[in-house]
């Protein structure tokens, strides 16, 4: 199988993920349908909308992979030269290809709208890229297109300054998926060879610093850096010198007494030629690895993105439930506090009413007051007691409901923001719309809060009935009291005692009834709180179903990734049983392969040539142990798939 066929087949296999996702997601939809009953149709429609969004993301990623496959180069080994305008890229390429020097100039010609490809021998092309600097936006897409076709990258840097972070980051955006990156410090100026030798020694400091920067930016993809004098190399390797360069050429040739080989050696170009030549000897492997590496990178990034989104969603769920539980506890505490305030208010007013009635009746007995006149004053005191009680209880209830509503609004705003943030900056994202669920939750809390209002109604009804009975009883006694009015102090005192006992008995009965009623209302309030919990469980279940979609997708992506890794090494030796490739593992961003089975010698030769650190294992279990130390994030998913015998 050719490299082109392998890449095309691998991309086509990714398309099957959509079919598998549809099949496995169908199980969730059926389960949801069996549980939703009357809301089944609506619920499935909502879930189907979510499914469609994930489906679109998979299709978009497949489309991007297909475009990437079409932009890859399989028939020739392409070596691209990146750098700022006037850094000497064209001069180096003219030297390497023994060109006529027509593209060597002052840099203005270098800024073209497309890259130039020059033949470096059989099936090898050197790509002269447009200059990378602040105004290359007009050719940005052209640079990206050329970078995707490139297998080896040379970054050309001037001798007088180290590459700036911004420049390297920009280069990284263009060649981010490249596997073989080299640096060239290009010397400029005309001077004798002894001066050139000194310059090379002095430039070693810049070289070391530049090496560190390139390693930091490109990791193990960065291989080496060379110090080269591009113009000297051009003079050494070309017999046809353009008229514009003849004066400089003659001066330089005097330095070496017309010895081209000596000039070539001093120019440093031989190391560049040797490097390209080395990769030429196994160019098929370089082309295959360079292209497949791009697929590994894209798929690994996708898996990481989806997994991070799933983790973020699960974390949001945990935060969500904690916030709800916190509000429920607060609501519970507020309810207890409300009922305690109401109890205190009611019992205080009842005690106050009792004392006032006792005093009023005793004074009436002493003064021999008129029955109708006393009746009117007693009713006034009872009405005033109820009015003050209602006023204070309404204050407690209003304050309670206002606090609950504020807490609910604050919570809903906070939770909506959390769920909205899940969709930001991710490759696989779906809108988590819980508006309806949040509204139900809000309604449940408010119903529970409003339920407390019935306490006031209960208190009023309990008070008015028994108090009326008190009045009747008291006036029944007053008839006797009046008959005793002229019976002396002993009879008056006995009348007072009986009246006080009657008032105390009635107030005591009212207190007991109110206590039972308030406790009953507390139970109702707690039942409303339980409704809130049921709404929470509904929301939690919806979220769990959504997380399952992520779990399915991650499982399918990891399956495909392992299949891609294994099939890749099967192109080298068919007996490979299992393989996992990490395109940039650990701090050094080093390509790593963990392999079970296969021809160790063949695989070792291939990996050594293209710079993959390989671990040969005698079983998948042993491979998993190594994988755990290299890629903890994917280890659990891969182990789960192995346990399900997916490989």
C-alpha cells in the first residue's frame, strides 16, 4: 500500500465514526424514550437536536481531514525554507540547486504572492517561501498550503539577532504539524576566510541561544542548527554568476585562490546538503511519517479537546449540584427561621392579649361595668392583636420570599453562565439549554416560599374562632359576676379567678392549635423542598444523558486513533498486534511509539531514521503499563477499550 493510499484509507475510516456514533447513540434515545412517557416526543426531539450538533462537528472534522489529505504531497520530498524577507532564503536555494542567481536580490523580489519550488534532484523540491513578517497576511493561506505540502523545514535566521518569540510563534502557526525542523544562521558580507572563521566562532553564542528557543518552540521536531554563508555557497557551487554579483564573486575567489571546494567547505553548505541527502535515502518513510504525523496531531488534539470538554461538563455538574444543595440547605434554614419568628410573634401576642384581657375583665368586675361596653373594648383589643400579628408576620414572609427569590435568580444566572462557558474554545461543543429545567426549578422554590403564606391564613382562622368563644364564655361568666357584684370582695375575687382561668384555658388551647398548625405547615414546606429535589434530579438526568454522548464520542475517537497507530506500523511489518503513537509526548514533545508484535529490526530502523522513540512490548497489558507513564490522560480510555476487547 502506498503512502497516499494509506492516508486516504485512514481518512475514510474516520467517516465510519459517524455511523458508529449514530448506532450507539440510538441506545440512549431508546432508553430515554422508555422513561419519558408523555413528554417522550418532546424529549427525543430535544436530544435529537443535540445529536445533530455533534453529528455536524464530526462531519466538519472529517471534511477538514479530507482537505488536509488533498493538500499533502506524496510523490516528492519537499524541503521548505522559512524566514523573514531579505534573510537569504533565495540565495541558499540558488546555491543548493546551482541556479542562475536570478532570484538573489535586495529582498523586494522575495516578497511574492506564492512560493517557488526548485528541483534539487530526483523527486526532491526546495520551496522558497514568501517572507514571514508583519505584512504577510496577503499570502498567509499560500504559506499554510505550502507548509502542508512540506516534509522538512529550514528556518533561516540572520546572524545579527536571535529570533524573536513573536516570529517563532508565527512560524509555529504555519508549520505546527511538521516533524523535521532545522535552523540556518545565514552569514552576510564579504570578508576573508580567516575573518569568516572568527565570525563563526563568535556566532556560536547566538547559535546556542537560538537552539534553545527552537527546541522550546518545536520540541523534538527540531533537529539541528547550521551556520552557513549562503552567498559564498552560491559562488562555490555555481559557474554562471550574474552580472550584479561578479564584483563580489571575484573578491571572494581571491580569498580562496579560486579554490571552489575550499570556499564550499568554509561556507558551511555541505552540512545542509548532507542532511537533505540523508533524508533522501529513506524519503518514502519521511513522506509517510510527515503526512501521517499531521493526522496523529489533528486526531490527538480532537480527542484532548472532547475529553477536556467532558471533564469540564462533569465539573460543572458537580458545581451545579453543590450550588443547588447549598441553596436547599439555606432554604431549609430560612424556613426554620421563618417559622421560629412566626411562633415567637404569635406566642408573644397571645401572651400580651391574655394579660390585657385578664386586666380588663378584673377591672370590669371591680368597677361593675356595663356588659355591652366591656364587649366592645374586648373586641377592639382582639382586633388590634390580630392586626399587629398580621402586620409583623407579613413582614417576615415578605422578607423570606424576597430573600429566596434573590437567591434563586442569583443561582440561575450563575449556573447558566457555567453551562454557557462549556461551549467556548472547544472543537466539539453543543449548547446546553436548560432554560425550561431552570424555570421549573425556580417555580418549585417559589411555590415552596409562597406555601409559607398559608401559615398566616391559618393563624387568623385559628385566632378568630377561639377568641370569639372566649368572648362568649367570658360574658356568660359576667352575668354571674354581676350577680356577685354586690356580694362583697370574696365573691369578686372568686369571679376574677374564674375569669382568669377561662382566659388562660382558651389562650392555651389556641397556642396548642397554632403549634400543631405551624408544624403542619412546616411539613408542607418540606414537601415543597422535596419537589425542588425532584426537579434537581430531572436536570441531573438530562445532563448525564448529554455526558454519555461525549463518552461515546471519546470511545470512538480513541478506537480510531489506536487503529490508525496499529495500521501505520503494519505498513512496515504486518505482524504488529497493537500500536500507540504519541506525536509529541512529555515535556520534550517527543514522538513516542508503544508496539506489541512486529519485526523489531524493521520497526527500529524506521523509528531511528525519523526520530521516534519506540518501546517494544510482549503483550498489550505490558504496553498499557508503559502507556500509563507516557499518556495518563488517554490511558483510562484505552484500557477500557482493551477490556471490552475492542483491539
